[in-house]
C-alpha cells in the first residue's frame, strides 16, 4: 500500500484523535526550516502513524464506519469524476420539472470505455450542501437519472453510478411530486435496461435513495462506506424512541451495514480496498483502486449480449434474500 498522506483538515473523527496528533507533529517537522536534520525522527513518526492507523481502522465499530463515510473531506461523485473521467460533459434536467443538483449525470470516459455517469452529490461548502439538499435527491433527480440512463441504452453506452446519499429527500414537496413513484420506476426500468450497469457505494448508501440508482449488474462498496435499509439514527429513533450515541451504536451494529457484512449477505459483489486511513487521506489512491475495478467489470460485462445481461441481472436480483430451509438438527 502506498505511503499515507498527512491529513491536514480541521475535522477529526473521535477514534482517529491519536493518529491526528502524530500527523500534526509530522506536519510541523516537514514545514520547519531544519526538516533535513530530522529525517530519522520524521521517518519514525511516519511509521508510528501508519501502524497506529492500521490498528485504529481494524478496531472500528460499525458506527465508526458511518462516521468515516460522512467525513467532510471524503471524495464525492464530483471528485471521482474529476479523478477518473476524461472528456466529461454534464447533462441536466428531467424534461418534466427541473434540474436536481443532488444527482450529477453526464457522458465521459473511464479508462478506454465511453460511459454514462450518474451519481449523488452532497456538496462541499455550506451553499453547495443546501443547494444539493445534502445529497438527498428529489423526484426530478431520479427522473433525470433515468432519462440519461435510457439515453445511454439507446447508444449502447455502459452506465456507471456512484451512490452517496443518506436517503431520498423526505419533504412534502418531494412527496407531492411523486418521490416513491420515481424511485419505484427507476428500480423497474434499471432492472431491464439492455446495457451494462456498474454501481459503486462510495460513501453513504441509505434506503430507497440509494436503490434509486443502485440496480445493476455489478455492485461494489468502498471499504469504509455503509449500505442499509435505513440510517442508524432513523433505526434508533424507531426502535428506542430516541437517537443518541448509545442507541446509534446499537442500531449500526444491528443493521449489518458495513461493506464486509453486505458482501457476506450477498448484497454487493465486491469490496474496493481504501488507502490506509480511508479515502479522505488519499483520494487519488482511492480513485485509482475504484477505476481499476470499474474498468475490469466493464471489460467483462461488454462480452454479453444485451438480452443476456438483462436475464443475468434478473437472476442476480432474485437471489438476494433467498433462504434455505433445513430439517431439524
């Protein structure tokens, strides 16, 4: 694994505090005028930092994983488009109501493949977050996504989706414009699109908001993303009538939302390893690993006829949640 970059952001995850203290010391040494005189001490600090990060991330709880997935510096769809895509051209609007900035769509190249990119966008600055509804798409966002996917099918272009949302927008106006119907339509139509669909959970994968662009031939999760029917806070509020640190921890553990658990339960096909200390420390390395997986899957899926893809996708979806009954032991 490549060397870890020193994280210089202001936001610190609680369980990362010991590593951040070491990173501050490393940054101070690297920026000093006598940095060349402290090479041995600097190397020792970097080794200690890397060892501590490995230990901390091995001991993470599911609730810690949720916090990592929500880190303000974690790469979003726009970042992966910048790092992965060449010749990207964004496409706007759903031809019904308007353009939802919480879902980005556009044409681009990933590796040697021309693709249609669809992904949730949370925004970085406060004005961007407000404009993007903090990554919670409205019905027009899902209708825009489907319109562009059908365009991709028309021109035989594979579709790559980046999932990163706590859930679809739950407001009154969104419901009036048919939020549930828009998501349900996407589930139906994506299941029978005659073109390869690759889905990647890059951060949060919450409820129907995630599924609205998440029905595909191959689905992967980044190592420290989460994917679940509901957020831990929502689950805690329902089961324990309150959302606090204790109930959130319990809910996150009960939901089996981590990448490893989703892989074991057959809900995703692959876990993409993140750099040491997660993607917010080394976005470029995370993007390289994700690009490698996407291009490998596209090369494989493009071998199949469109009708075969649809049949295989149907069979894959039917296997999810299948139970086997055994006789008494």
